[in-house]
C-alpha cells in the first residue's frame, strides 16, 4: 500500500508535469501555426495545431517517468559516464521518434483516416524534423535533470554518512576521555586504601565498600554520555564519602542544588574530576584542610554549577595555562566541546578569599 503522503507527492508531481506539458504544447502549437503562414495563407488550422502539439507534448506524461527511471537505473558516475552517455543517445532517438509519431497515432485511432496522413507527411517533413529535434532536446533536459537528482541524492547520502561517522568519532572520543578520568580517580583511591591497611583497617574496609558502590553506579551508566544532575550528584556524593574517609575532618563539603534543576541533563561523570581537582590542589596541600561548596541552579535560562574550594588558588601564570596542562580541567573542557560545540561556558578563577572557583554553564535540558 502506498502511504497517503507518498500518494499526494506522486499526484502533485504528475500535476506539475501535466501543467508543464500543457504549457509547452500551447507554445509549440503557436509556433507551428505561425510558421505555417505563407503569403498570408494559413496552411495549418489553429485547432489542428493545438490538437497535434498538445497531444505530442502530453506523451511526455508517460515518457518522462520512464526517462527518470532510466537515470536512476543507469547513473552517470565517474567510471561509467562515457558508456552511459552512449546508452542514452539511442534511447533518446527512439523516444523522440515516439513523441513525434504519437499525435498521428492518436489521430488515426480516433479518425482512421490514414490516407490524409500519408498525403500530409511528405509535404511537412521539415516540420517533423523540427519536432524531432525539439523532442531530443527535451529528452536531454530530462536526462540532465534526472542525473542532477542522482548527484544530489548521492551528495546527501555521503553527507549523512560523514555526519554519522563524525558522530561515532565524537562518541568514541568522549568515551576515551571518560575512561582516562575514571582510572585517574581509581588509582588514587586504591593507593589510599593500601596506605590505610597499615593504619586503620576499618576505615580501609569502609573506603573499599564505598569504592565498590561508586564503581557499581558508574558501570550502570557505561556508554551513557549524559545523566540527570541528580544522578551525577549521587556519583559525586559517593566519591566524597570515599575522600572523607581519607581526609577525615580536614575535608568539609556542602552541596546546595536547587530542586528544579535536578532533572537537567549533564555529561556523565563531569563533576567528579572537578571536585577531585579542588581536593588535590585546594584542600590536600593545606595541613588544616578546608571546605568545598558545590552549588547548582539556573541563570538566564542556563544550568549553572559552581565548585568553590577554600584553598590558596593559583598564580595568574598558571591560570592562563590551566586548560592546556593537566588532565582534569583540560579533558573536561574537551568533553564539553565534543558534546555542546560552543554552546556552553566553562570558567575558572581565583576568589576574593583566595580560593578557587570553577563555573560550569550548560544548556538547561531535562528528560522527563
């Protein structure tokens, strides 16, 4: 069964083809009528010219779909274009002959006056030759149009294929960047567990259990590029529980996320390396420890997440190169670029209180 939308499209194409053939038939009839005027005497009546020309051009209602089918069946590609052109030339000669003879065939079927036709043809061979030439020219135009459609379809297919390959490449790059970050945290945690085995077995066991929880939550979303902010906060809380075992009272954290943004989509495992960076450079070097504030909300229609630590910040020289060196911030920015192009904001700065602030602004999207 032909879908209703496809049927409408086919009918519309036939209607446009009918109108085109009718217009060309009227123009051709006027040309034939004028050219038959010799010394003020019309050798061809207007009604005969109209009937003959319009009938002839209406033959293209059936011939044009055939020519377009042939163009699809025998496209002009780089390797076979010469042989294909040699194929289309005899086809064009035959179809042009059919178009020229079509009006006489229709007239004979309705009138049966073959004698008049035999007398008329020898006297008007020039007119027939002109019609034949016009028919072949029109055939050539239809072939050109059909091959142009083929070229456009191939171009669109190649463009779509390139787009899919680009998407697959981006996904592969995103996955590779994620996998770079996960072992980075994993190795640090295992080293901490190993150290605790000699100092506090209970804490080492607790840390191992929380690491297992974190890895299980990570594996549940393996291959997923985006998760809800709520899910990402669950990841982050699990990570912070591990780090609190490691640092004890030296690490104080506060998570303040507005309820309305919890369903927003964020890159999977995007916050953990940022918080890990804050702990490594902001909290760990300070013998008294410090605190980390994680805030989330909306700003001008964007999802805005801030991670602020109470460390000493970094020098202006290091601040300028923060995205070109190190793993966490550089990979995070690369992931954001792969996912959102330029449709995001990722900024770092020293705070007035000598801490370090990371600001992440993403498109405010949610999946209910």
